[in-house]
C-alpha cells in the first residue's frame, strides 16, 4: 500500500493512499473526509484525470465545495437546520442560506478519518467515530467506508452503527469531467429516473414528487447539458429512481465530450442528486492548474431523498442499533 503524508489538520496527520488496478487506473484517497483527490485513467498512452480536486491538501478545508468527499451525517439540505425526532427538536448549525448543508460545517467530509493499516493496493478502509451531539445530531455513531478498485471500477461501501435512533444519509461527492475542457456542458448524460423532488427558491425540497416527463430533468433518453440555443442548463436536483429496478443495471451513463471516455454508476439508493456545477467557483487552482468555475464538474450523488426529515412521505432515513446504515455504489470510468 502506497501512503503519502499530505499535511495536518487540527493536530492530526492527513494521509493519502493510492489504489492501483491491473488496468493501470490510479485513485488517490485522503483520510481527510475520505476525499477522492484524483482519479487517473490510462488513455492513448497517457493518464487523464477525471475528477476535480487540488494538488495538495492545504486548499481543502477552506476552498473545496466537497470535492470528492463523503458528506454527512445527513447529506444535502435540512430545512431551517432543525428536525424533530421522538418528541425532541434537534437544532443544527446553519452553514448555507438558512439550512444545514451536508452535515454542517464540521460534518464527516471535514473530519480526519482513521486509515486502516491493513489496507492494500486495491482496497482502502477508513473509520470514524462521531460522538453524541456532533453537529447537533443525536447518538454515538461508528462510521466505516471501504473503497475497492477493480479494473476500471471503483466500489464504495458505507456502514454506520448508531447506539440510538438518529438520521443518517451519506453521499459520495465526486465532481467528474471526462474531457479536457473547462466545462462539462457537452457531456452526454443519461439517468434512469422517472420522477423528481421539486425544490423551493432556497433549494429545499417542497415535499412534492413529480414526473420528469416534459421537464429538463427527463434524462432517460440522454442529452447534453445545453438548451436549443446552446446556453447552459442548470441542474441541482434530486432525481427519484424507479421502484423495483434491477440494481445490476447502471442508473447513470455518461459519454465524455470527445467520445473517448464513458462513465457508469450503480447504487442501491432510491435517488441521485444531479448537479452540473452551476454554483462552482473555486478560488484557487485545481489539478494541473485548472480553474474550476461554473459547470466545471458533474456530480451524481446517489442518496436517500433529501428533505426526508421534514416530509413523512419520503423514504425514512432514521436508523438505530437494530437497523444500521448500509449503502453501496460503484462507478466505472473506461475508454470507449
């Protein structure tokens, strides 16, 4: 196992492990937020980076919009930064607008996790203990994240074991760009979602569940991310996946703008947040000196439906000792 020292964060060592597959794919993962810092795919005799990230650790705490991290305890937005559970109201920190985003300003994506020393060249295991009251959430929770690289496919397995009833909903927050340009608007994206959860002006779900037919959210037949006039389309929405779907079938297909790389994503989650980087504005250069502005990356955050804590008609995200959290996804990026 190749481990590189990246720096320190709040007195703890930040380490990076590099996974390498037999096909030559290389994935760098830091124990800070379990961040996938870089993902390189062999292509035409060289290596192409396919995610957004920074060359060093230092920019991450201040400048990263969750590049490559694991977000939680509860990913996405919690309206008014509060929720009720078992007759008690829990107040959370507000870190964007008037809501709590991705678990708060010190959520899981900002924590230094433990890197299992028995990790290997193709498999890395990370653990983190989140105590009662962390970011306002109830319960002690032991988290585990396992990344396994096989050929061109990266598998993520997530586990969480709480000691009391508490909400848990995690996402991988990779930003993908399969091309060499500065935006992702000419990627061709297909997502097998038939419904979506509309949001208010502050991007919080309203509680409705509507069909995608006739909207820009209907990606079942695939499209690039521009309108008929060539102008950008904006996506930051939870798409609902069909009930009873075959988990062996990819729910996302992407073809890069030059037609050289393709992406597929599988998951056991009921939804996926599709975000095409409309708000992205990193203040420091990224990998290879790239500037990450609007539309510079694609996110496919496989997830429970956001807003579940405030809308009883959404699938529950409450877990307890008898119902621990389990979640898997696989992402494959390969030459076409």
